[in-house]
C-alpha cells in the first residue's frame, strides 16, 4: 500500500502493481487539475422539437490534461467521486455555469436555461442548498435559468430525502430534470411523488430506435405519453440522425439533444450559437 511521508507525498513501493500506481497518479493529477483550473465546461444545445430552436443547453465537464489533451468525464468522474474531490469539483461546475450565464447576460446574449449534472454525493450533501443560494446571489442569476440534472438512480436511492431536497429546490424556482430515465427501476407513477419538471430519456433507448427495435420504440412512446399525462416535459438525449428525430417528433417528444444538432462545444462557440439563435 502507498504511504504518505510527512510532507504528504505518496511513497511508491516497488511491489505495488501498475494499476494501483496509475490510479494514484491519476488521483494526484486530479488534485492538481482542480487547483490549477484545468477543468472546463462545454455546452450542448437542447432544441425544441417542433421549431428546432435552441431552448437551453447542458454543461458537461472536460479536463484539459497538460500532456494527454482533452479528457471526457467518463475517464475521471468515478475517481473524483471515490476520493471525495467530486464535491469541490461539483461546486466549481455550479458556480462556473452561473458565472458564465452572468457574463453572457452582460454581453446581451439571449441566455436560456443551463443544465448542470449533480453527482450522487453532491445531491446528498446537506450543504447543497447553501451553495446554490450563495451562487445565485453572487451571480444574480434568476433561479429559473438554472436546471439541475439528477439521474434516476440518485433520485431513487433515498426517495424521502430526495423529495425534501427537490421541494426546497423547487421553492427557489430551480428547474429539475431526471437524467438517464428508463435505466433504473422506478416507474413513472413513482416519480409522480417528485416535484420535477422534465425527464430525459436515456440515450440507449434513442440509439435503439435506429435499429428498429420494437421494445425501444414502445418504451420511448410510453414514456412520452405518461410523462405528458403528468405534465412533465420530455427530453431525448443522444439524437444522432433524422430517423430518430422524425420518430421523436411524431410522438411529441418536447426537446431534443444530440450530435444531430450539436456536439458539446466551448463557451465561446456556444455564445456564437446564442448570438445567431441557431445551433449551426
Ligand atoms: P449525461 O448527463 O448522460 O450526458 C450526456 C452524455 O452524452 C455526454 O457525455 C454527451 O457528450 C454525450 N452525448 C450527447 N449527445 C450525444 C450523441 O448524439 N451521441 C452520443 N454517442 N453521445 C452524446 P460526456 O460529456 O462524456 O459526459 C458523460 C457523463 O458525465 C454525463 O452523462 C454526466 O453524467 C457526467 N458529467 C458530465 N459533466 C458533469 C459535471 O459537471 N458534474 C457531474 N457530476 N457529472 C458530469
Ligand atoms: Ca445529463
Ligand atoms: Ca444520460
Ligand atoms: Ca449518463
């Protein structure tokens, strides 16, 4: 096992396997990344299905590694979570999104709602509301421009706590989406207990539409129907082609997000889209 010496540096032991060494290396690089501002948020447009106009976006974290280039979150989020760094990084994301909205508003851009992903730990953290209130006051961003995306599995992990937190967020006017919908075990009727605004149908179902999967089509259409019956907006993520778009349009999905419209882009590129009012 690794030991720390007095100054806190890791002492590598030659018998340590290379996987452990790589893990420790990654951990220490992630601490540096936070301290040295190597994280950046990218923004992916969400468009209204009927008009194909931008109605908002989702912020997605990237890591500018000093030698390896741009790294996507699947490669480091789990490690951030396991070493407890997800809380400071998550707080950074929230603040950065609101600060970015503040700048866009100052530049006179027509800013719409921006979604931030919340990790399990972040959502369960008692100080979450304090942080959000602080950030909203600091940046003077109206709460209804902020969207929080919480995965279905996080929401379901402790339903009573979730309801309390969601009520407090809703009271502030924050928009709430259930992410990766359909991958957990909750039924939509159970979700009825949650004061939420939208569900995001998981990319895997949207991908399967392309392969003419009857199951995926049935899940997608049933989700849209039931969500609408509960007055929830429905977002499809991972829309990559016109076939998927046409299907989702036909069944009344409200909002589309995916490479078909735009990949996640830098804040400057997204500002250009906002200025043009279009995702090109
Ligand atoms: P997610 O919230 O489900 O985000 C959607 C993911 O799908 C993003 O991956 C996005 O780049 C990707 N995507 C969007 N459109 C398409 C498409 O048409 N086709 C395909 N194949 N993929 C598409 P990304 O950026 O790698 O993020 C992965 C996950 O990392 C996110 O999944 C989210 O759970 C998490 N994440 C990202 N940023 C943050 C953050 O700031 N905080 C936290 N806690 N989690 C984050
Ligand atoms: Ca998301
Ligand atoms: Ca997802
Ligand atoms: Ca996901």
